């Protein structure tokens, strides 16, 4: 993944914002994800297709921590699982 180019990212987020999302989801993100999310909040990547082993994978957008954006992490999670709907309106 050394050839990945990040583009069109939102304002960087602080670690506390990422930690608050971890807490609400009941998960612990890997440190490398936290570092990327803080710096490239909401970014798109190029190329979107890349190889992992012998399989081709797709990566389009890094979800954002901006609750006014269509790609807000809880908004996207709600599209996949309505359980997350109550989380997006909770204050950090």
C-alpha cells in the first residue's frame, strides 16, 4: 500500500474524538488506524483497487468524524445496522 495517495480529506481530528467513537462502539482501533484517521479524516484514496496477497481489494473512503458529513462514521454504520442510529445523536 505504499503507492496509496490520500485526497480530499476533512479537517484532522484529535485522538480524543477517535477514542470517544471507540468507547461508543465498544471497540479498540489499532494504532495505525488511529494515526491515519486523525490525519486523513474522511479522505478518499487512489488507487481504490489494490492487492492483498492474491486477492484484489477495494478501499474508497476513510469514514469521517465530522457529524455534518454524509460519510460520518455513525451515519454509514447506521446504513448497515440500525442499532447504531442511537449512537450518532449522542454527544461526545
